[in-house]
């Protein structure tokens, strides 16, 4: 079955950078949208960024000009380059894959998350 595995989270100082990676595995034919959302204590879930299979991207206003999403369709992998990190970026970051097409039944999937902590 389809699995999403994130990596790259960690602890950084404000102003630093991290790059998150998410690899989707399984008998995947295609993935319509890949992206990231985040969840911080006391905050609502926020969709951070998405990227379609043909490269169209969208970003939350809070991360525009700081974060960059990209994907490698051949590897079914999506990346999130996070620059100029702020303490308010601290959250669990979760990969998502929407419209996954498999040899049987696809659907929407999400990963278990990776923690990003930004200290002041």
C-alpha cells in the first residue's frame, strides 16, 4: 500500500534553514498533488504549500518568499526548503499526497510527520 515517509525535521535557531523531504512508496502510477501541512499546539492545522504534478505551486501567506516546494515525479518525492525560519514556524510538519493513482485503488494519504522546532 501507499506510504509517505518524511525526513529532515529538527531543531534550528531563528533565521536558519531546513529542508524537508517526503517519499511516497507503493505501486503508484501518479500523484496529482503533493504538499505539506503543519500543526502546532494551540493552532489550527495550516496547509503550508502544495505542488501539482505539472509544477503548479501554492503557498500559505505566512510562508511566501521563505519556503519553496518542489517535487521529483520520477521518485514520487516532494521537498520543502524552509529559509529564514521563525519561532512561529515551530510545528509538526506532515506530508500529503492527494489523488494518488495506483494499480488498484488509490486515494489521499498523509505521513506521520516530522517535528520542526525553531528557537529564538
